[in-house]
C-alpha cells in the first residue's frame, strides 16, 4: 500500500485547509495538489507545491508588468512558437515540487537528471520500511535478444514462479538480516548507515524532487518514451497527466513538437526532399548507415 492511514489523514487535512492567494493559480493543478497517485506496487507521486501556469510562461516571454496574457489563442500561439524555436527560459519560470516514492534502482536512473533539487529520505537516520518492488507477472520479461538494453516476452509458468519466488525470498532474507543487525538485543547494534548496505536495489526510497518546467519536459521526453525502462516510464506517465492539467498549452506543444515530433539530420532531410520529387531513395543511395536508415523508415512509417 503506497500510503498508511496516518499519511492519508495528513494529506486530507492539508487539502481541507485552502488559503487565499494573489499568486497565479492553475485550476487544473489545484485539483492534483497533495494527492498521492499510486505507481508500481508501493510507490507514488504527489505534487507538494508548484509555481506558475501557462500565463506565467507568456508573462516571462513578454517581460510583462501585469499578467502578460493577451488572449487565450494568442497565448497558446506564443507558447507553441517558444517550444518550436527552443526558446526555453520562459518555461523555466514554472516549477513543480513532487514527493516521489520509488525503488532504489529506479532512483538511480532518475537522479541522472541533474537539473533538479533533491532531498532523499535518510537511511542513515531512519530505518527503511520492509517494502520491495516485486514486478507484476506481466512485467516479468526475459532478456531481449535484439536489444541489449531491453526486454523480450513475459516469462511464463514455472520460470515466472521461480523468479518471483527468488525475488521475494531474497528481499525478505536481506531485510531480516538488516533488522537483525540494527537491533542486537542488549547491545548497540550496527549503525543504520552500515546495515543498509545489504539491502537489494528493489527496496523503496522516497524523495522530494523540485524541477522547473523546461527540465521536467526534458525528463519526460526521455523517460515517458518507449525506450525508457518500464519501471521509470510509469512514473513519467503519471507526471505527464499532472503536467497536462497544470499547463495545458505548454503540454500540448510539448506533445506535438517533442513527444510526437522528430529531429531529422541534414542527410535525412535531403532524402525527404528527393522522395517528394519522386526519386526512389534506398539505404544504399541515402548516404545513411543501416541503423540510421532503419530509424528513418520507422519515423516515416
Ligand atoms: C533510454 C536511456 C538509456 C540510458 N542509458 C544509460 C547508460 O547506459 N549509462 C549511463 O550512464 N546513462 C544512461 N542514461 C542516462 C543519460 O545518459 C543521461 O544521463 C540522463 O538521461 C540525463 O539526461 P541529461 O544529462 O540531459 O539531463 P540533466 O542532467 O537534467 O541535464 C539537462 C541538460 O543540462 C545540461 N547539463 C546538465 N549538467 C551538465 C554538465 N555537467 N555539463 C554540461 N551540460 C550539462 C545538458 O545540456 C543536459 O542535456 C540513459 C538514459 C536514457 C533515457
């Protein structure tokens, strides 16, 4: 269970105490504020705070004295222009602070995104909970034979049962030893900062993660993508839903230009031009490597 009844009560209390403000408020985001959305078996994401909205992006772009909004249509057009031309600093004027609970091996991928502010739960100070990510059977895949960094079909039957049993048994045994080491009866016990070293990477950790919208969209572009590992992608997918409600114009532009769009090399663009003129271009005449050509064909469908 991602949240205990006490944690849920704290969140409900916070949601029950609205305050008046002169600051920009995104109605879509207000609906999400503080709510924990479950991810994987014990994880979640929840918005703790945010700053700005679509209008704040326009306000910064126009360096306005007031709200900076001209008209809804005009604002969306401006945001699309900024996104199209990589004019990124106005997007940095919006910020989001998330509370995330995630397995340690997912956290290792996530933390590579350096342009954020992080504060993690201290396993030197506190005792970690007995919570481990155990994949649902449909996400227990074999190693891919075509992609060294990917997965193939889901394991089935006895093989799936065996792997699940090993994952559960190892997690429980390591946690039993962790508990045993930190609580030696009548003695001091091993320091928490040392005892944690035998815990497996599927144990859950938590952090507060604050990032501006520009860098968040960069994170989502990489991690909500089909090439990202499933276990981080599900977090990114959940964040995408929040961002779509927080800054709908910016999110639509992001979907159009970044998630759904593609960058073409000069060589690939030349091939498109030749094709439009009626030439039958092949990999051999394209000037592209086999890998590039495969990806190019994939893009054109
Ligand atoms: C599918 C996938 C597979 C991956 N596989 C591997 C792997 O096998 N091994 C591995 O180590 N990593 C891997 N990564 C991580 C990847 O290389 C990046 O570290 C990660 O995606 C963070 O991206 P970033 O540096 O652009 O983000 P951020 O750290 O948020 O940085 C954003 C941007 O800021 C700029 N920036 C930030 N810090 C610096 C700096 N110090 N110097 C210069 N510019 C900076 C860069 O322009 C950067 O793009 C993988 C990522 C993905 C999505």
